[in-house]
């Protein structure tokens, strides 16, 4: 079993997931209105929304459902993008920018609405997201976030150092903001629930059916899987995100996959739990070497962060630095036993915006969530479904714009992480 396989198998989510129904491989030729390559949040959301709109959809996944980032992330349903409303409006213009801001504002709501509507058992919690500020630079960053999002009506609240310490159960940070739009869940259970809901609505989902090539048959698209079975469809959606390969020329170069590692303790005693994030918040922080953490539904403390600067791929999985960081921030974890460690790849874009890419006539890709994949991948799937249905969606269609020198991406990631570490030391 290689590092990537262990990164899926050894996760807390794999251990505690609900509704893990096996999905068969595609063994014979079939057809549909839309063929979707990728069985994560994006592809499953697209299949669900297409099927609910009366359009037949087939999903082909190379491994198991949610084998990629959808089954390995931190379980945080985070609001917003890395870039702020002023920059979004400046980039898209006032009219389109307002539509994009409304899309972002409703992304978390869409996740929890789907959970409610389809009775998805995934330990959903609608406690706020908290962004913890470190140092003066961090305090300025969170203040600007609050200023800009409050100006467009978002429910965000600035917190001072004392309030932050009370919310966190830690004296490590110096302020922060609370965003009521966020939440958390068991991500693999959520993916299973999306798959079941899509099937119930009429979609067909196939696992262990790697797409090997894409062909044209007249105006239709044909996806040929590794065993030779084919799916023919009028529309094609590629939803492979951080695990994008060379199936479509140039698409892999659209994003940079970055390793994200996770660690989780054993279930903690009640007296310790009472001192950790007592309001149920999930959080990330403003340092360049950011961590994110929360308490899951089993009473485990879970922390995540980027991989090693000297090996920015998923090396399964040395999370000792994350465990040490957890204890540095929360000393009450000193004697906690660590039970799980795992990792996976998230997809970063050069403009820090999700990309809805028009590959060709009736062929699209949605990717690049910069660590905000639960909410943004879910709403990207809905956008793709609406686009196939002829609607004028909020996200504009983009053309491929690959990273220059993509082959040197690991060297660039390592250098960025080293600089980030030095920057944090001198804050």
C-alpha cells in the first residue's frame, strides 16, 4: 500500500464514516446526458443537481468514492475565499462581482441544506468558524476581513484577545473573528450521503473505473475507462481537482497540488474537552504556516496543516510537528494519545479563486478550492449542473491558463514553506 492509499485508509474519517456503500465498477458501455469524471464533492454535487433537474448523469471514479481530498480534509465547512470582497469586485466588476459574492455567501448554507433535505448522517454542526490572529499583522488581517465582509452584510464579528482566549481555551493567539456562516461535519460521510442522494435522484455512480482517455463521437464526448468500458454523453465534466492527471491535456497544469496532513487524538476525557474550543468552533489561524483544528463528534481533537517543506508531497505521514504545535497552543493536550494520522492533496490556483474552466464545446472542469473544498466544491458542482442546463451561472467560464514552470512546482512549494516558517518566527 503506497503513501496515497494509506492517506485514505488510515484516516479518522475512514474509521468513523457512515453509509459507506460499495459502488460497482463500470463494466459495459453506457450513455447519459452528462458524464462526470471524479467522485468527490464536485462530481457528486453536479450529479445530484443534474439528476434533480431531470438530466441523466454518470459518474466514474478512479478509486473509491471521495478517495481524494473529499475524503481526507479537515471537515471544516469554511466560508469565504482567500481573497476578500474588494478584490473580488475589482476583478469581476460590480455586477458579476456582486453575483460571485452572493454565491460565496450561500456556499455553506447549500451544504447544510443538502444535508437536511437528503437526511445525510455526517455529524453536521453549525457552530461558527473562527480565524485566530497571531501578532499585530494577524490582528490587522482579521480586522480587514471583518471590515470588508461586514460591508457586504456577512455575519462576522471581531474578537479581542480576551474574547479569543475564552473562545479557544488557549492564550496563544491575540485576537480573531467569528463567522457565523461556517460549520463542520464528517466529510467522508457527507460524500457518501451525496452519492446516495444522487443515485436516488437517478444518477449512476461507478467506482474503481479510472478514465484513461477522452474521445469524440460526432458532437458527443466518450470517456473510455481502464477496462475498455465507455460512457458516451453530450456533456463532459471533469472534477478531479488535486488528483488531476493528464486525461485532458494541460488541465493538470492549471493547479498546484499541495500536501495537507492531519492528526487526531484518542477520545479525550470530559474535563479536558471542556477546556478546548468550548463554543464548538472550528478554527484556522493567520500565520503563514497555518494550522486548523476542531473537536470532532467522537470527542477527538483534530489538527491539520501543510506537509514538510522538504517533501511537499504526501509522505505518510509524519505529523509529529502538528502534534507538537497542538500542545504548544493547547498545553492541556500534553498527555493526549494520538491515534490517527493521514494526508492528502489540496489544489491551489494561481489566482486563489476556484476555476470553472470551459475546456471545449460542452466540456467543463471545476477545480482549485485552496483549502475551502467542502463548501466551494459543493457549490461548484451546482454551478456546473446549471451551466449544462443552459443557465447563466455566477462564476464566469475561464479558459485554461496553466502555471508557468509547473514541472518545478515542488521546488516552489518548498521554498514558499521555508519562507513562511521564517516569516512566522519574526512576527
